[in-house]
């Protein structure tokens, strides 16, 4: 377990003013912005762990992301490009065509990025072909399909069928998630995994890239 | 309405009342769902056609009632789209408009109330709504003070009255022609959900939990009287149907149990208590998973509430933990209706009738509804199995109590924008019967206020 700095702890404890004050102070003292971001990121990972263990809830996840975003307002102008995510592997994710809900998907995206994955978030109501295009372009090994509505079952199946048609089905692991999904839906859709919640989804991505 | 149909209607309604009241009845309710999405599309119309053309909507329900004459309740569809169009309501994407004609309607997340507007909402909700929130959520109000914006209010008001009339026609068609009661009438949101769904949005409300908890609590309490009085204004005047409450952010794990106990429950409890004291029952959809928090439903008087348990939670566990105090609906996974087999449906219905549904107070349903893509043979299996396995008594005959439940305690008065006293002063007194003028003035004021709250979600 990483030793958390005061800044990381302030983030974990959801103390927004303290976080902003420490960031400001560190910048004044000449600490490199990238190092500050890393400390904040360690804090976000700990938040994710507490969510996984049931100590924190979506309320804490959303508020901690909000604090992180505000802290980044001070930091982002100071360097060109922060890329923490290359090492964890690429994940393409989106809510399928016909469905515009994304609260759950966005939580997964946040947790995945915190865990070091490079996430290509295609947003909502994503066309069947677009998933395939982006997978071919990025060579990502993981595709996450999200939904809230049960009309998405058929659409998820369409995506998996299209992966087969494009000849890339065996190069991609497909994970489905969202409130109405379960093992039987996974089977119907032809996906490789079903993630009952965000934390399970992250775990599956780690397993896939560890292989 | 023929005697036979009248009798069927009264029997079905009496059966529904007894089930909610946790009293003995003859059998399980058949297809006692509050949201029959399947019925909406069964006749072959697109979702857009149902939402825009009342004649097709009525025809669709009639066809469903004819093909499935065993069902005990019927309500399909949720949105009459023209009223949304009249004002440019931004909270929904609708089939046929910005969605293909056969896609489900969808809710649009947004921040429609700013963080610094709590005091205004608490102290002057009319100003908050008219000057701040409605111009954000109603696209036709974009240019304040323009003729178009004035017409938007007028058209929206006219559409509101027209909608009430058309919905009544639809309900009467089912009642008089098919003897079918409604699963509910009138609607109320939890005060926390009013803020979380259509005011602050999910992001906003979660930030408010940490940054302005006192204001959040105060606002939840401040919303209660108007939420209750507007719900009663649209409820069944004879109190024959429960009032509908779709409940959203009580869904675990949005809030911790402590946050639920502090922020979500107290104002919800007070609001529902006022409805019960006014003589109404409530049908609440516990959307998502309410397992850590549903014990609170034991705080209400027994037999006044029907809780729909969604697919994410275990209804057998709900039966053990709250089923002695509230009636429950649910038990069949949506995906079983969609791509399961009739045998699986039969088996599940049988299992529930023998366990959680054995002693009544139980309505078989999907997850707060019957899905759009239900296979007809699965719905048929659901009906047949309910009739086969859901019998309680050969001798009991449901008998409808026609006297509405009494009202106890103080029911909140509906809000008006310009009180009669102000108007009277402007008149400088009236020369004839004041009550004749006052009555209509106040009725219209109250309806107008409820129209402002209609756009909450």
C-alpha cells in the first residue's frame, strides 16, 4: 500500500479547502506539478479502495472527483500533457446505441483512469460500428459496454456480432455492465464478462491485462 | 357501463385494496404492474405514436385488454409528449424527436438549480421557479418577456388541462369498457429526489451533501407542503387509487446508510405520513437496490403502502424484513420476460406463490414494470401461472368499500401565487357575494402553482 502524503489524505478525507491550500502551498515552494498530481492520484486510488470495501459510496466518489477536478484547475495550466495511463492498458467504453445514460459508466471511467488505464470513452448512444472502428484503431484489448435500459441487450449483441464480422472478436475481451445486466444477459449477448459493479469491472480489466 | 363490467371493476379494485391493506382476498392480482411498457407497444404502434396520438394510445390499451382479459390493472405509457413540446421541456429526449421513433424516452441529467439558490427556493419558491428554474428547463422561455415566452406559458397551461382530459378519457375507457382499474393516480417525488433529479442534478446534490448539508436539509423540509398538496390535487378524489412515488436516490450505493438516514428519509417519511393522514395509500417504486435502507418502511402504519422491489434486490428478503408491514410487488427478472421461456416464467411464478407470496400482500411483477420487449408467450405464461398457483380462497369474494378513507390531522393548504386578500384589496372590496369570486380565483391559483411544479422531473 502506498504511503499517503498529507495532500492525498486531505483528498481521501474530502477536505476540499485543505486540498486547495496544500496544492497552492506546494506550487509556491516549487514542487513539480506532476508530483503533486501523483499525490492526488494516490488519494483517488485510496478513495476507490474505500468504495470497493463499502466504506465509501457514490456520494464520496463524486465529491472526491469534484475536489480533484478543482485541484487540477490550479495544476493543468502548468504543464502540457499529463499521461498517467499508458501503462495500464487501453479500454474502450461507451453506453450502447439507443441509451443515453452514463452515470455508472462515468464512475467506471474515473476508477479505471485512477487505476492507470488509458480509457477511450465514446460517450453515450454509441453506434455499433463506432465501437468496432475505435477498437481497430486503438488496438485496445478491452471493450466495456454499458446500459441502463434493457433495450440495450439486443444492441450489445449486435456489437459482439459485428466484432465477429470484422474478424477481431478474438482480439478483444468484452465486458458488459449496467443495472439490468447479469450472467444470463452476458450469455445472450455473447460477451466475455459481466461486471455487477464498477469495482468488479476494474478488477476484470486488471486481470485481462495481467494475462 | 354494464352491470357485469361494473362488477368486474369493483371486484378487481377491491382485490387490489385488500392486497395493499395486507388483508385476506381470493387470489393474487394478475399483472398488477404499475408500468406496463409491454402494453404500450403490443398492438404494434411505435413509442412515438403512443406518446403523441391519444387515439392510438387508447386503441393500444384496448387491444391489450382484449387479448389479455385476465389482467386486473392496466396502465401503459408515462408521457403525453405534446405538453413537453408546448414549452420545450429539456429534461427528456423523446422518440420521434431526438430519438428514433421506436426507442425508449430518456431522462437528461443537468444542473437546473444553482448551488447559491437554496435560500430562494426555501423562502420564495414561486420566484425561484418562474424567474430561475423554468427559464432553464423550458426552452420556449429562452427570450424572457417575448411574445413567444408568454405564449409558452399559455400553451403549457392549455396543454395541462387538455392532458388531464385526455388521460381521463383513457382511464374511463379501461374502466367502463373493460372493467380495469388503474394501479395509481397522482404522483409525488421524495423531496430529496425533487432536488436530486430535476433541480441540482446528481453531481450537484452529491456536492451539496458535503458543502451545504444544512441548506439541503432545510430545502427538503420546505418542499414537503407543496409536494403533498400538489400530489393530492392530482390524486383520485375518492382515494380509490394509491398515489405514485417513483423513488430514485434511495438506491444503494448512491448514499451511505447514514446519509440516507440523515438526508433522504426524514422528509420522505413526513411527506408520506401526510398523504396517509389525508386518507391515501401510496405505491412506491424502490428503484435499484434498497436493501440496507428498506427497514424504514416498517415505520409506517401497517397496510398503507405498496413497495415495488426492483430486480437488483431480493424480494424474498424484502418479504422477511418489511413484508409484514407493507405490500410488495416484483419478483420476476426483466430479462426473463425478454428472453426467458414460458417454462422459466411458470417456474418462477410457482416458486414465489409458494414462498414470499404465500400469505398475500404480494403482487407478481417485473422490476417496477413489465419490459417493452417482453415476449407475448412469456406474458401469457405469467398470467396463466398466476391464476394457477396464486389462489388463496374459494369462498372469499372481494367487496369494494366505496366510502373514502377519512382525513385526519392538518393537510397542507395548496400554495397560491397571489392570495385572494391581495386581490380583494386591489378590488377595494366587492359588491356582491365574495365567496363566488374567491373560490374560482383560488382554485386557478392553486392549479397554476401545481403547473409550476409539474416540470420538476
